């Protein structure tokens, strides 16, 4: 089994997010920007993310790694593609 991720544009929030999916592209969890908190957050409790990661990816979920990646990559995507990739291409 495999766990994949992709950076996607959320039209409602007007921000990019990280989505984690399985090989059938079923949404499993995500990382999004929480405006009220001013930071990126996991879409579900950490223990659930760890269980999903172990089940689909065979390893523990490193939240610090993914939040750091989100801060860097999603911020960059928001600046480069403010309306999503498709609309700016």
C-alpha cells in the first residue's frame, strides 16, 4: 500500500494545501492554513494521522517535517499561483 501527497489549490480558502491520498486517490488527510491561528494545521488529530501513515505508508507520520514543508512550499505556491496553477498558466 502507498501514501501519496500533492499540493492542491482550495478555491474556498484561496490557498494551497497538502492532500494525502492512497493509490486510488481517496483523500486520507491534509494540511491547510488556519487563518485564525496564523499557521498550518493537520486536518485531523495527530494520532489518526500516525495510524493512517503506518497503515498506508508503513512508517510514522513526522508532523514537524510536514508542517515545515507546508510553511515553505505552500507559502511559495500561494505567492506564485494566487488563483491556482490552472488559472495562471
